[in-house]
């Protein structure tokens, strides 16, 4: 994806366009440099010129000067925050401008998230990086100047490991940032996957899709694990750079103390050097490494997302006339033909490489609003067919599409609802069970209308209303099926798959439920039938017998399919009501 000019040049131009803010930030930071200088220099002079010579008054004066320097430095730090705010807020305003402009022009779904979350992350992270980087630069200048003022040989002990540690950190910064970004992307992918899977665990259990969902989520977890391991490997080098640059100098100062004292370095200067390293350089280096190593990568990711997506041309529906108004739609243009509600092309499936296909080279098209009954002896692939359409099984050959969307896929999954033979009901209120497949609250009137249409109303009244709590173990198999059917009826999915979902209902209740589904506006119904009455209510009937199939209406199949005649004759007629 093209993201335009790089972030680094654009960031540099942003800073150079604000010279007065940078000058003010530098001026106040100099006070911190003075504070750092006095942290080591003051105690050194207090020892060498005061306490070690028996002049306590001189020592106390130097300590007072050091304390005054700390107060002045704290005042400068407070002013630094105001200067940083003047530098950061324009960045936030520019990002908000860009996000709002893109969202208004393109109607991008992620614009609100970018405005409310990512912009704030970018602002806070940028402010932290400015504070950390500035602190390290001015702290290092003050500490190195103090070491040189105390005794130049001290620089020979502290300077080389500090330079090596910084060089190692600089060399790992870019690879570490890439791996940090990869880990953040993998972590977001896993969070998105779990956010989709976890709310649907009940449906996963009800449809027997545990293995498929576990495999997909396992792949996402494995991807994050690989990204985390790669990040950890480079994180070791970050720890090594901190050790070399900030902790090795302490060891070298202590180890070289006899040599330093023998070459004119005083005891006070040695104590001051230790103060510089432990109180200034090590904390500043630690903040820099952790800040740039983690927050820097995070800022890069966020800025790329905010600044990298360029608004494309407006969509066709938002074309504008020369006068400024929208172009009216062409009402005379032919409307596109809607895709079939269900389409199978040369679908073949077997449960093992050496097994005979349960479904063999099946072609089927169902228009929106169709009502199909699937019949056949036990073990001929009826439930397998519904599992293939639902995406719970993958065909070994051929394609399955729901509303034009390939199966498996999120669009196809949203366009179908599967009700298995063993209905799933969870502990909760009846209303919660019925509204489970809806993304938001469902009005009580709609719940009551659905219950009345499917035939759940008497059971709801017997349980105590929609607000009554449901005990799944106290319900019969037929009562659980009624609840599951009403739940599916309320879903937005236009394709309903009833895999013997009414087998525990009496013929009258079954007829009422099937007619309710068949009458749903824009709805398409596929029923695995177990009664002749269910098949006769369907517009079309699919007869499955392993490798062979027959397709047609009831009367047509009675004439052309011996298997269907046998099935129709073996089905007991529905008892009179």
C-alpha cells in the first residue's frame, strides 16, 4: 500500500515549522542540564574542598548549591511540559483534521475509531517520546560535561561503554520496530478473532463447530506466538544495550578506582562520577531505550494508519453535478439480478480420502424466497449438505455460495442460520434466548410477534412470560426446539437451514413453524424433512441417495423417482387434528 512520503521526513518538517516552540523547549531544558551537572559536581567539590579537608562550612555550601540547582531544574521541567504541549497539540489537530476529512469524504467506518482512540494514542505517545528523547540529550550533555570538569580520565572509563551501548541500540531500533509492529498487528488480529468467537460460543457448541473454530483461532494464536518470540529475541539486544551503556560503566569505575586515584583523580571526583552514572545516565538511557523501543513502534503503527490511507475518488452514488447537487439516480437503468439465495456448483464431499462421497457432484440453485425440502434415507448426506452450506464442512471439490458470498466466509455466515436437531437453550431469561442472534436489543413487541408466528406463545405464557428464567433441563426436546426456532426466526439471516429442527414437534406445530419461516419477507427455507407433509409443503424437493439425487416437485417426483415413492409410502400420514 502506498503511503506517500515517509513518516520521518514529514515529522522533521513538522518540527522545523515550529522553531519558536523548539527554541523555548531547548531553553528550559538547559536548566535540566545545569541540574544534572550539579548532581555530580556539587557533591564532589563538597568532599574534596570541604568535608575531606575538615571544612564543613564549604561542604555545606556546595551541597546547598546542588540543592538550589535541583530546584531550578524542577522549575525548568515544569516549563518544559508547557512547551511540549505547544508542540504536541498541533500534531493532534492535524491528525484530527485528516481523519475527519477522510471520514466525511469516504464514509470510512474506522474514522470514528481513528478520531477517538488512535489520535489520542498518537498524541500521548508523541509527547512521551519528546520528553524521553529531550531528557536523554540534555542529561547526557550535563553528565559528560560534569565528568570532564571533574577529571578528564573519567570520560575514558564512562564514555566508551556508553557509546557502544547507544550504537547497539541504534542498530536494533529499526528491526525491533518492525517486529513490534508485527506483534501489535498479530495481537489485534487475535483480539478481533476472539471478539468474534467468544460471543458466539453458544452457537459454536450448538452447531458442533468446535473443531473448525478451534483450528482457525489456533492459527491466529500461533501467529501471535511467532511474532512474540521474534520480538523477544530482539528485546534481548535491547537489554544488552542498556547493560553495556548504563551498568558496565559503574563496574568499570569501581574496578578502575585504584588506577584513577593513582593518576590524580580525587575521591570526591570518583563519587561524583558514580552519581552521574547511577542518578543521571542510567535512568535517562533506560527511559530512552524503553520509550523508543516500545512507544516509538506504537507511534509508527498509529501514524501509518492515520496518515497512510488516502481518500480515493468518491463512490458512484456521491457524484456531484456542476451546480453542486448530487446527480439523480438513473431510474431507467436495469436493476441487477440478485444472486441466488443458495448456489452449489459440482459439490463433492467425503468423510475420508478412501471413503465413498456422501455428496457427489451436486449442482443446485435456490432463488430468494424458495422453500426446499431435502429428503432421503438415513446416512445419505442430508445433514452433511446443511453442514456444507453452513460452512461447518468444506467440500473436497466444488463451491458453495450463500447470497453470492463464498462459503466459508463472514458474509456467508451472516446470511444463514442453522437450527440443528438437538436445539441449544442456555440458562437465562426467555427473551435473552430469543434475542441471542440479534446484535442489539429486540423490542418486546417483536419478540411476542415472533413467538406467536412460530407457535411459542403458549410455552412462553406457561413459563411466566418473556422475562421468565429458563431452566434447559426442565424443558422437553420439543420445547427446546420451539425456542431455537423462534431465535432463528428473529435473526437477520435470510437463509434458514432446518436440519430436522422440528423432529420433536407434533405435525401441527411443525407445520406452523415451517409456514412461519416460509413466509418471512425475503427469506429462503431449506428443511431436512422427516415427514411427507413437510415435503409436500415445499416448493421443490431434493431427494438424496448417496451418489444420485433427484429434484422436482412432489407430484413430479412421485412419477419419476422410485426412491421418493418408497419414502412417501413409508411415511405415516399426519393424524387428524
